[in-house]
């Protein structure tokens, strides 16, 4: 049976590109029949990657069948995976997030998790000398994943290993990183076609802090004004999104990639308290700027207090 | 703060030796201050290993403090770890069992799990060229772990990688594997000093099958008669052990290493049903021989039916 390789729901670039990379590795190097899949519509930056490197858009699946062989990449969180995931035949997990707990396997499997910025960097290390066989379109996907997850090396999650792999790929592809990253971020910043509810869910993960459920949404953009111009409509959409998704609050962080800061929307007193307790700022209006904050994983989640 | 490296409760050879190997690697190669620890008294084979290679017996700890840096090896099951484990600072997990779920980390960490017979084999792969620095006593621990977990390559969990690493270590140490393994298994088989309750808990893991809790105990021995001579007393001790440990039944498999078969004790109708449904045998007395059954992980647990 063909092995399905997929990342998390609401696919970003890493969750779209890394399954393509790993499916290539399984098919070409390990002789295991595999294909990449998506758990939803990829974001605009991921679509740019597919278009730029002329890669087929993976099929979007809604669930997995019992005993379906799967490889999970870029997450280990059952909440971000198909409902039936623990009845699938999980063959491997490659991830760079904290261990959440909840996934179970029927027997011992391959699991590699490393505190690197990007799943694709871990794959590069595993693939090793077989990188020599990798065609340019797959290398392009890998490079795009790393530049996306590191925000072109600006994110504090960036490690020397992520940088070294990206530089090596860019050199081999003849890509100028600043030019290419600017194209990627422009694609990601073009969110005009999305509704407010879609924006709130685009890059969003749920976390429980002191018994409260937060939907922590991040919009990384080179054009924060185009999002912040819609702040009233975004705040108006929050209660319905929170309710539908079983959360108590939506926290929307608009990350300004170029100026390396985040703007947090403050729709109510609860959010104001969270902002002040978590980031040591004083909130006066309906937004607050958080200098240097770029990473949900490394800077937002570990600091959240209610 | 010194990083503590430990395996599971009821330490066998791998859970005693692998922490010693990894603490050596952290201290000597990675310059991270570390020491091995034990979560209980090691079994007689593990004690033989410590004695043979003149290794200090690691300190036995009962729990870990909040934020204590730890590396977990040879398990990922919170039930086999200190009660406070999820409040410790888990730095890495190296394991070869199925993913159980339940461990959580505060941030991304190093996790390597591979379907190999032994944790020490995974460590050998990670340590790589730095194996050149490893002293003989640590190599000896590594070899003992692999021969123990593979039952000298007889267990169906054995992979080519486990064999290759063991052969390489034995050659470097000038060890004759059959002679050394016979000494190890003789040490493991000398269980005369243990009470029945101790034998039932010596190498035992709890599993839930169809809503029933089973304590699945395995005694690997080159002298099955010395255990089976005590079968009446062992069966008599089962109800109290099950009750104290919150289990419904104890299943004791006496694994005959040399003849590559297991004898399952049948104290009651429930156990009889489990034996017949799980292994396709007909039970007539108070024991049943299961030819070829040597591995709890690979042959017993995946087949258990109620």
C-alpha cells in the first residue's frame, strides 16, 4: 500500500514541502512507494513554492483509513492530524516541535525530533550522501521550507545547521537567497483574498494555558499594514471563531518579518491581561507592539500567562 | 545542574548500561556534566555487567525534582518513569520501543527512536566517529546491552545493525561472544535469591488489552527448570501482586533462551483463554509451551487477545 506522507492541518510551507521531500526520498532512495498529501489548503507562500518549482500540488485528504501506512512530518500533535491517526500504521515521525503526547504506535518505529528551525533541515541530515541524487525541484522545496521557517534566518529558532543547509542548497541551485526570500514573503503577505475567519485560522495552533484554551494565531508578513488595516473586522470575527473551534480566546500576532516585531491585537480585557503578564508591556489601545517577537514556538508559547 | 540519565523502572541490562554509555558521551564528548541513575535495583545480569567491567553502580533515585535536566533512555512510557517526569527538564529521549504517548516536553528536544533491538545500538550510531574515544569499560557495557536485548542474536527483534555493532565491539575488546553471553545468561538465570513476588515483577510491563490490565512478566533464563520448579508458589503469588499493582492478571512467560521457546503459566481460566486466543495453542495443564516465542515486544504484546 502506498505510504502517505503529510504534515499538520492548515499547511504552511514546511508542512507542504517536507512531505514532498520525504516522499521523494522514500520512492527514489529507499524504494518505498510513497506520495505526499495535504490536510488542507496550503497557504499562499506554500502555493508560491509549488508554482515556482513546478511541483504538483499534493492531494488534500480529510482522514486516513485504518492501517494506512503513513509518515508524519512537522508535527507530533494528534490535534493537528487526521482524526483516525492512531489507527493508521504510523511508520515514522520527523519533527522539530515539543513532544505533546497523544500519538501512539503499534510497534517500534523511526522517530527523529531535533530542536532545529525546520523539518527539512532534519531531512537533509538523514538523507546525507543521497542528497547527491536529489533533483532541483525537490531541493527548491527544501530551501523554501528552511527560509520560511527561519523567516530568512531572522527567527530565533534558526540554528547554524539550518543556515548551513540553506546556503548549501541555494549555492547548488544558483539561488540568491535575499531575492528569493523576498518573493516568498510577498506571496505570504498577499492575504487580500482571505476572509477574517480564514486569516485567524491560517497559521494557528491551540494551546491550553492554566485551564484556558487559546487559539494562538500568527500572520507573518512583510506588509503588516495590509493586515492591521483590517483589525476591527478581525477582532469582530474572533468570538465566533473561538466558539466554533472550542477555544476561549483568539490571540492574533501579526509578525512584521522585516522589522522583527509582532503586533498583538487586544480585543478585550482578557487579552490585555495576557499581553501585559506574558510580555511585560503596558497596553493602552487595541493593539500592542512586541519588539523582537517572531516565534510562536520559542517566544510566544513559553511565555504565555493568564 | 548535572543532567541525570536513566532508563525504566525495574532496570534490566539495557536500562542500566545505556545510561552509563550516554552519561560518558555527554561528559566526555559533548562536555555536558551528566551522571547515570537507576530507578530501582538492577537485575542480576545487569549487576554481572557492572562487576565484570568494574563500573560503579549508578545511584538509585526515586523521583526527579522540578526542572531537573534529564535524558530518558530505553523507554518513552511515563508509567515506567519517575512520577514527576513531566515537570523535569527532559533534554533528550533515546528509545527503541513503540511510542506510548504521555510524555510532554516544554520545548523541542532531541528524540531518536529506531526499531532496533537495543538502545545501545542507537547510541553507537549517534556517537559515530567519537566511538574512537570510548574506553573499554563503556564499550563492554554497550556490548552487554546488545547481547542481553538480542538474547545473543536469538530474539526476533535482532537486526543486522545490532549484530554488526556487537561484533565490532567484541572484536575491539577481544571478547568471545558465546563465552561471554553464557556468563551473562548464567547470571540472569540465578534467581534463587528472589521471592516469587520479586520474580513476577523483575521484568514486567503493564498493558491494557480490551479494557483489562495485564502485568506481562518475562523471565529470560538458560535454566527454565529452576523457575518452573517454583510454578505453584509463583501462581499462588499472582493474585496479590496483581491486586497491589492495580492489574487484573499477571502473565508470566518463562523464556528458555537456549531452546528458543517460552512457557506460560496458566493459573486460571482467564489466562487459559488468553493463551489459546493469542497463541493458537490448546492448554491442558497449568503451563503451556509456546515454541519460538522470545520477545514480549515483537511476539507477545502484538498478539495478546482476551
